[in-house]
C-alpha cells in the first residue's frame, strides 16, 4: 500500500482543477474558462486498492499585479514544496499556435521557468492536457522532447481532463512515486475542507459564470453565518466588490442577478452536502480588498506561513457554524464547465 500527497502545479487555465474533478469523480473544485479561478490550495483524496493519493490543487502561477496574486503564487509554491510528488501540468497551446504558423518553441517559456523552480530531488510527472484539441497526436512528440531536454521527469502523460482520457494513466504513473505506508485518510474521505469553504467557493463560481470583464476577479466571498440543523443547512454570505458599479452588476435589475447566482450556488451545495440548503446573499463594496493585507486576511487569504517542510497552510475558517467535511458520494458527479 502506498499513500502520499501530490501537488498539481502549473500556469493558470491549463486544467488542474478539471483534472482533480476527473480523478475524484466529483465536482469538488470550481472551474471556469477564466484565468486565476483557483485562489486556494484544495486537497482532494483519490482512493485505489493499492494507494491513497491526496491531490493538492493549487492556484495557477502567474505574474501578480496585486497582493492577492502574490499570496496565490506563494500558496502554490508552498504546496509543491510540502508534497511527496508534483504533477506539472501544461497544455497544447503552443502546438496550436505553431499549427497556425506562429514561430514558437514547443515548450511554453513559463512552463520551463516553473519546472526549473522544482527541486531536482522532487519526483515529477508532466501532464500535457487538452490533447482533444489536436487532430494529429504526433504533434506531441517535439513537446515531449522539449520537456525531456529541460530535465527528464519521472513520466510524461498526455491527457484530456475534460473528456477524462488519460486520467487513470496519470494515477498509475503517480502511485509508484509515493512512499509505502498505510492510508492517511478514512476510506470515504473526499477532502479536508469544511462545508464553509465550499459555500464560499460555489458562490464565487456562479459569479464567474454569470459576469464578465473585471467583475469576476473583483469579487471575494465571506461567510457571515452557517447553521446546520439535521438535514438542512442555512448560510448567510457577503459578496465583496471593489466599486459601486460592480455591486450594481452583481445585484442586477430588481435583484435578478444575485438571485440567479444564489440559486445556482445553492443547488451546487446541495449536491455536495447531500442536504437541503437555504442561502442568503448580500453585496458590499470593499475598496481595494485585493491589496490590503488586513482585508485579505479577513476574507480568508492569509499570507502563506509554511516552510519547505511544512504542510500547506489551510484557509482559516471561523469557529462558528458547520465544520463537517464533505464525504465521498456513491454517485459519480459530473462537471459542467470548461477546461
């Protein structure tokens, strides 16, 4: 039996969260077509007869323009240092560019930079995502050669996380890299995050789905109250935006937009929690929240404190309210979203 943690590391929008959901068979991580959707490290546990793998989805590494962006990058790097192995995920974007006549290297320069940051002693599986976009899979050969030229990883696996093609091959490549030992989690454990965390994330996911422009990236969600009583869950949450105009967009004419966001988020929460959910949303203008350390901390985006040998620091959760963790469901959840 092998058991360990594996960080999902890479640029924004290469499909790390989509891969995690496909590996779990559950719609755990929020996903969208927008960059920097993932803001927190999220652990999801995959159970196999021969292994238990705790995947850690991380924010996409990018060039930050705010304090929030810098904290997201730091959270991703902390997670990668604390795990037993790393999945370095990329996609076929450079190959699509070259097919259109652009003179590009088959290896994205930011991918190469991320790979060079990974310590040489770390076990690495390179996952090339979105191969469903390629008509000719032979196009992958120069990209694979370019990865090996930087530093030969333990394995290179082409996949389509969206169609789940190759996901099991990635798991098979990862298992031998984990240390031998008993399972660290209960057989039905899905994550270490409480329901409060997913309430916040699922509301933000619906904002990403419903809005455009600067609004999705200007929104943070805080949970004001969460009460669990038997088979029902009551949640009050506040959506924080930076400008009054953004508040107007979120609320919508006659409150139609915020009502639609709340309805969709409530259905997502009911699917995960397996119980009836009542969700009440408010919108508040909190200027410059992405750059004010105190406000970031209040919204759950603490500066990472873990060192190279520490576990990823979890997002602080208020002591009050429901704290139970979602368990693995018997039915296989399907994700609706993009890559």
